[in-house]
C-alpha cells in the first residue's frame, strides 16, 4: 500500500499552533446558527460542529475518536459549552443525519458511482504519463475536490489507483509487444538466459553502469 505520508490525502496535523486553531477550527456565527438549527442537545451541537470543521479541513468525515482533543476543546470553548460536554453519539442515525446536513450546508456531494467514475477517468488518463502510485492518488484527490466530492477512505483510493494503474500498464505492455517482431522477442528472451561460463545473464551485463571513458572500456561497451 502507498504510504499516506507520500500523498496529498488530508490528515490532522500532529501539532497545532494557537493561530491554526483560531483560523481553521473556530466556528463562525453562521456555522453556529446552522448547528443549533439542525440538532438539539449540547453533546450533539459539539458533535456536529466538530464534524463540520473537520470536514472543511479534510474533505471527509473522520471518526470522532480521531479528532485531536486540542480541536475538540477549542470548539467546545468557542461554543461556550460546559467542560463536561463530551464528544460522541448515542445514536448512529443522528450521526448520519448530521453528515447529510453538513454535505448540504457545504454543497458537497457524497462519494458515489459518479465520483468513482470521475476518479477512475482521471487516473486512467494520467497513468499513461506517470507511474508513481502516490502521484496518481493525488490526481484522483484533485479531481474529486475540483468536482466537490467527499473523499473516500484512503484504502479505497489506494485500491482504485492500483487497479487502474495495472490495467493501463498491461495495455502499454501489450502495445509495445505487438510492435516487436517474433525474432526480436526471442532475442529479448535470450537476454535472460544464464551463460554457464559467466554465471550471469546478458541482461546483467547490459544494465551495468557506464565505466570511465577509457579506450578499453569504450571498446568493451561497443562489443556488448
């Protein structure tokens, strides 16, 4: 699996400054009004606003237990809720209802078949000119964000990229193979045959790094 650190997939920062907390995670008056118009109870108000501010930053809904306590405390303080107001849903249906309300409020589409096809199309086109899975994952992320789609889980994107990349590579390999004569294909296969005297293949010699440009080395290179 591609390492998440090598991609642009959004994550919470491990260390947040006071400035970042204020600029990124402070709910404004409209967002607070939206929360109170959508749900009831201090705990649910905290749940909804924490999900809202997290989604604005990440582009997807994190698990509540993954939201850093520093962010939760900051939001709870700005909402003027008591310190014993805890984060967490008693009813999962309420959580799903909050997620739907947040998508509508932010005008973001839930990841669905249309979003999947957009990501596949973008990766399919890019895989002909780039091969690094992390780069291809960034292409998919950018395409979904551009079209205002919620990001799927990292593992979902990773599987998508691996599958499409494999299909594109197989197509390119088949295209190259179709343009090589059968005689030349045999010559290429011969490169992998191990010579009994040298105990190595011709391919081992072919892939050697260039030596210093002396006459003997140049002559050896020409012979090979």
